[in-house]
């Protein structure tokens, strides 16, 4: 023991032997894993492949030697595809085989990438990704709130209209929601317009779907008419044409413009027909007004001409800035200020809503693998404010010839890999050549938010020419951006507290088709379930478990064309509801930014129906439409109106889809308010249960249904979106004022539940 120190400094001793300690720990870990884990089992979940257990090519290169040693000698040979027994004349090429599988649906350009990682379904004529195969519900939500998540929305339909500016403006006035804000502001092309589309001159009835409208900006410093080119790309179903003999001075005041209308693919035919009908009405009126002047409006189908990616989340700007490189010859001063500022943009919520940025970028594969732009938090750097401007929105993507040239990339991936192999330093970006493609695109600010909510989700919509889906996708997701399907996109709208088409839009044609298909699936599953394991809707008192019966809620006669298999025979007695047999009562949805003001003005009049009719006629006159026909009585208009609402639970509970909304009387409302006031931190279970009611209310107290409900991850409590009649909403507001509450109180019961829970009700558009 002689020669040993009396004491040691543990910290210094550990630092001196850190290398040996780490080596020993790695050896222990490696030895343990080699016994209990195969190489492919040590990989992260997102890098694992099903064939990695028998095919070493499915394992990363750094682990292939170890994987090859673990292979059983008999199966160590490389698997090869068996040669077809058919003759060479009968062999089908890979391209023909893929095209044959798309006879009854269309694949997106990123289909094969999605099909390897997601569950796919046939929807609206496309084969689309529903949800990732891995567990990703909460990670996808976290990505939209704190990171970035991408969704390929190239399946959305696109329609182009070309014609004189004033004519196009009148066409939109006849079929767009008169409540929309920013119609004139969007005509410069610096912003997009998000609104609802109706059949021509049918407002407030015949709602089709929400749409996004984009105007092509005029060339910088030029207010004259654009060149009269043919409609961009695609097949034109129908064109409203007449020879153009417009004088020069008239053309300068009324230049030829182009509009893009993006919408849900399921309602493409309805929107195309609505735009055609509106254009026909406008051209006919213009012909009668100016018989010596001939105008034209061209309508073209641009489906498949462009791709669109939705990148949501606070890091979306850094992902785009790191993956894309703008061309060096862009001389616009506004763009030179905006593009560097994208690095320090913490969220697109700080930008003007719907701002459009036009630009041209290099092939993103040249700088693969990309790195996200690093956000600099230096408070001394002055913030760069970006304002909408027509010159900032200029892009060559509007030119059909430019898009057709870029339909196929000049260089394939193998050509770029060959150039990359000649680099002296591996991993360095390729130097752009004159022959490399320059891709025009549009960056559009996208926000999902309700007027009074703080749970908005913001990001970008990236629109670029067709043929570049796969060149863009790897660069945008390489740095950790998640990819979502239909479920993730719908979840973003729910968390933001906004209505999602079609599930939250009653009184629309596609809403009925959507819930009919869903009802058939749910009832088939319910029929397969043993009686002891499924809900007994008859005993629970659920009147319509498969879909919302809005006709009964509104007090209208039930249509005989409804599938009787979807509605159980034990429906409530019709005399429980006051059924109106008047033929002029039509269900319609009151939706738009002016809904709170409209209802407030309606309550100020003695007859609520007369006040509502006056506001509807005011909006119609504002857009150049005639007032509603005298056959529409004010009471009929009020009786058929529905309005969207959001519901927040008073205490516990999370309502599900198709949960039933009940009204409560003044005595019960005062009791709930009193019990809620007694609730405090650490209240016992008995005090909380007083807000719950186990008795099923009568059918007559049903006032609406929940269209979307679940536990909200961003709020940490139950949240729901639904609809109720406008007349009931006005009554609930009066009840809340009598009870001294700012919001009405209602009760909610799941269709398969027995407990009614109290909830606050607010207008969704407020």
C-alpha cells in the first residue's frame, strides 16, 4: 500500500480516465445488444424497414458488415426477383404497370413515398394518405405547435378564369360570400382571398364550399391589359367567348386579368358549374348594356398543372429558407429585403394574412442535404417589416408555357449524383450551371385561427409547377419536418378552433354525402359487434345515432328519401317537435365574419326574422344582387337558418362527434352557475358530480349536434364544434343576459353515453 496517495480528487481522476470509462461503457452496451438485439433493431423507429431482417441493403451502410455477419448462411444470398415466365412480348413494363393501377384513381407525384410510410385510401378520385403507420398523433400536434409539419395538398382542384378585370370582379360578386373581407384588397395580387362560394345569385342558400382566390398581379409599372393568351394549361370544359373588339382606352381601364380558384376536389364540378353560370349571367348583362363591345371570359381546368405543399408550424420559415435557394438575378428590392428576413421569422403570424411572395429558386437537389436556417435571437438587429405588394407577388408560374417547359426536370437524380461524386470535398453543394432548372413558385401565408382564439396555427402554402413533387419533398423533410395525412390536417383545424370542410359545414351537398358514407361504415361496424358489446341506442334514448337529423332540429318535415337503414325505427314522436310543412322553409347555414353583427342587429328588431331578412338583403344589394323574392317570409328564413358554434366544457368531459346538444331552462342554468361558483381548487368528487346529469333529456330539448369533438391537446380540455338553429341562439343569448352570464349554457351528451355535461356555447365566427 506504500506509494499510494492518501486521498484522490475524484473530479480530476474521472476526467483523466474519461476515455477508458466511456470505452468500457460502450463495450458493455455493445456486448449486451449483440446478444439480445439484431442490428436493425438498434435503429431508430423511423429508419427501420421490414426487409432489414433478411436483406442487408435495407440497413444503413455503416452497419451492413455487422448485419451481414448476423445473417444465416443459407439466406445470405441477395434476393432477386424471379424471372417472369411470360414471353418478352407479354411482359408489362413498370410504367405501364403503374399506369394500369391508376385507372380508377389518380396518384400524386409523391404517392410511392407516402405509400411506404402511410395508410392509403381512395378519396375523391385520388389515392391519398390518411395517417402515418407509426404512432404520430401527439408528435404531429407538437410539430404543428413547436416545429414544422408538411402535407401534400396537390390534390386540391384549381380553376383559372381569364377576362377583363371588371367582368371577373362581377363574376365573383355573384357567387362569393358577400361577407368576405378583402375582395378589393386581393385584386392587386398581393394577397389571397379566402371565402365561401355559392351558386350564382343564391346567397344565402346553396352553399357549395370554401375556396381560395388568387389574382395574377399586373406587371410592374404596367396597368394596361395583359397579353390575350390562351387559358393556362389543362382542358377547358367550356369557354364563354366572343370576339374582342374593345377600344384601346377601354382596355387600359379594364385590363385582362387571370384568377386562380383553389377548392376541395370533391366539389370541383359544382364550383366549375357555379363559375360558368355566373360568367354567363355577367356576359349576358354586359351584352345588353354595351351591344357594340364584345368581351370574353375563359375558364380552364388546371388540375395536375401545379403542386402544393402546406408547411405549418413556427419553424416552417427556417425549413423553406434552408431547403430552397433563390436565384441571384432577382432585382426586386422588396424581395431582397424579405428573403434574408425569413431566417429570423419566428412565426408567420407576424406577417399580413394571406400575403403572396413570388420567386424563382434553384433545383433544391443541388444543395442536398439541406440545413435549416438558424434563428438568430439578437435583439439589436432591426426587425424587417414585410408588407403586401404586387411586385413582390410577381412569379412566372402563371405562364403556362413556362410551366410546360418545367414539366420534367432537366437532370435526373443519377445525373446530379454523378456531378456530386466529382466534388473534392464530399457533402458540398453543387455549383449551379446555366443548364440547371430555375423553378418559379408562390409562397402564400396560411393561418388557421378563429377571430377570438389564441390557439392559431400558422405556416406557408408552397405552390410550384407539376413534375417537381419528389425533387422538393426530400429537401423539405430532411431536417426533421414531419409529414401528415388527412387526419393530421383535420386535427390542425380542430386545434385551431376553425371549421373543417366538409364535416363542419351542414346544409351543403357534400356534407350530406360525407356523413352518409360515414354512417354506412359505422352502422356496418355496429351490426358486426355482438349486442352485449355495443351501445343500445334505443335504451340510451339516442334518436339518430348515425348522422345529425337537422330537419328534425329545425322543425322541418323529414324527407322520405333519407335511407331508413341509417335512422333507427325508434325515432321520437313527431309531435315532440313543432313540424312546419311550409314549402318555403329551406335549411341554410349562416357563416362568415359578420355573423355576430348580423345577429346583434336582428335582436334589436321586434321581429328577429325581419331583422335577419333585412341584413341578408343588405348583403345581396352590396354585391349587385337583387333582394330575396317576396315569397320568402321572414319567419321562414329564420326557421331554416343554422349557425356554427364552439363548445367549451364547464368542468370535465370531452364530447365526441355527433354528441347531442340540449337546451336548459333558467332554473337549471342558475343551479349550474351556483355550483360552478362553489368549485374551488381541491374540490371533492361530490361537488364536481353536481354538474353532471344522468337523466336523458326529452327529444324536444335537442337544439343541435356536435360535428367535431375531442380532447383538445392545445387547450388541455374537452372542445367541440357544432351547429344550432339561429332562433335558438338568439333565445340562449337572452337567457344568458337574464342569468348575468356572458355566454349561454347548454348540456352535451354523447350518443353512446348516459351523462349530460354542462358546456359554454359561443359563436364560431365571433
